[in-house]
C-alpha cells in the first residue's frame, strides 16, 4: 500500500503523520508520497511500524527488500519472526 493511501484511509493530514514520525515538516511526507524524497532507513522503518505493516519498508525503499520489521502485536504475542 502507498503511504498516501494509508494516510487518507485514516483521515490524517500530512502534518499528523510528520508529527508522529518526529519530522519537522509535512513537506517531507509529501515528498515520500510522491517519490520526490527517499526516506532514511530509520524513517522507512518508523513508517512501517506506524502503519502496522500496511506500508512496508520495501514499499518505500526497494533497495531494502529483505528488511522485516517486528510489529508490537507480534512481539506481545511472543511470535517468533
């Protein structure tokens, strides 16, 4: 799923996503959504966690196809990944 689709499905403005990710500007979110900016590894992982895997690291950074993020629900359930 694309970041913009996920964000709109939640009814969140870009500023809300930026705030939750600790970013200073909603323009960064716009850049990630349009592909004009590439998120850092840390931000890509944070987006994956924020969206509970709906927007995967590989969706944002194809060069990180093998990165898997452990989500809190799986960790709390003791699921081995």
